[in-house]
C-alpha cells in the first residue's frame, strides 16, 4: 500500500471516529436529563419505599379532605397521614415528642407564632430551600414578592399565603353591621357577655388578633375589652357555634376554617368587613416547616413540592369560595377570592412575634386568670 493510500485510509478512519463521537454526543444530549429531574425521580422512588408522609395541619375537615384526595391521586404509592388540630396543639405534641427522641412528624403547616416560639426557638427545624426540587417552585420570580419567610434567617418558615384577615364575625340576626364599624364599638355595654374570643393566651388567630389590637389600640383598650366579660375558649367549633346559634353575638379570632360548615348550612353569620382601623395582613395557617430528623425525608420532599406546585396551591387557594385567602404563587388566579382577601404583604415575622405578640400574650395572661 502506498503512502498516499495509507493517508487516505487514516483520513477515513479519523473521519469515521469523529462522526461516531459526534453522533454519540448528540444522542447523549437528547437523552440526558437535567439534574433536578434525576434528583426528583430518585426522591420519588425513595419516597415510595418509605411508604408515607406525616403532616400536621390546621383544624379543617375540608382542608384534610382535599389534601388527601389531591395528593393520593397524584402519588398513589405514598400514603398521606394528616394530624388535624389547632396549630398550638400540634406544635406542643411535636416538641414534646422531639425532646423524647420520638420522630413521628415530617412537616407542619400552621401559623407563625406557635412555630417561632416552639420548634424554631428550640432548633428543631430543617431549612426548606434544599427540599425544593421542582424548578417552578425554586424560582423566586414565580412567587408574589419572591420567596417570603417568617423567620429572620429566611430558612425555616416558608409562607405560601398572605391575605387581609377577617377574624371578627357576627350573627346577622343579632347585630347590624353598621353597629360595629370600629373596634371601639366592641366596648359598647350592650355587647357585655356576648363576645366570644379564641383564647389569646395561646398561639392562634385569637392571639394574633389580640396582638394586633394591642399594637393599634393599646393596653388600656384591651383592659376595657377584657372587662366585657367575653366568652374565652379554646374549642374553635364550640365558639363558632355559639355565634351561629345566637348564644353569642360577636366573635374575635375565629377563622373562616371554623365557620365554613355553618356558612354552608346557611346559618346567619358573616365577617365584619368594614372596620375603620382596618385589619392586619397575615399568612394565617399558610406556613410550612420541615422537622429535623424526619422519619420519611423523601416523602416529605414529595409532599412539600406538590403542596407548593401550581396544582397544590390551586387546590388550597380555591378551597373555600368567597372567603378564601390568596396563594403567593403568581400563576394562581384570584378566582373566587373577594377583594378584601386578596394577597397583600404579610406582617408575620419573628420580630412581630417577639416585639408585639409576646407582650400582648403576657397582658392576656394577667387579664384572663
């Protein structure tokens, strides 16, 4: 074989090798998965082996039903076990179990005060961002105001709702809305013994409303309000039923979650929507946290990503027509949310809890002994 022929063969061999490598690279580029997808698939498989995820959620039969149905439909191989109770009750149980070395819970959904004064203060929480896998959840631009956190470190308490509160309700057969257009009107002697309030000595919407009044009206006002011989309780349903059945005229600190069954039943109850001092913006129970040393860490990731996805947020956002709160996802339409409830900047934060709510709760302890 001549040198010329050898060169030709070598050229063809090199060309063939280059072509093979190019085709292989092209094929690889077409089949290679992005890192997040690889991680998501591994997480899903691990979650199925774990078998379930345990989440503590607020007291709402409707929320429980929709979460279970939506998640199980999407992930039939992962059981969703929900612990339904007031946020403070769930948090107390979680903290006690963690101290005893018991790990039953993976995630908690609830209000900020109980989380900040409980597991956050005792260093029992995991950062949330590393658990976010899906790109549309991690991207701050997809959330109204970017990612919003209730803790100062901006790591542990993720807020997915923000809305203007309506935690003052009335029985329409007993109260005319024009009679209550200011918080000062709650001090009218005619309402003495006729106001139900969710105990402001424990974390919850009663405590957050009490703290709001402490800030805008002062301690002297709260002293007078306490003198109205209010019906103080911790059983949300019983308090709401008292108003719905006419055994109380007004309520403070009882949320729409509790009133929903009575609204659906057509009972004469409505939120007070015209108060000159206004209402406070809050995240309500729309905060999620992850517990350290979770028993089902991968299933927890799956639930968290589903909850914060468009599907999960659409479900919780439209759960209660006309009195619902607003998801902070930008791709969730307002839908049935009334204007006064539409998303707004929340005042929920670690500083608010320490500087407003704690001293307000201390005052409540003195007044409701």
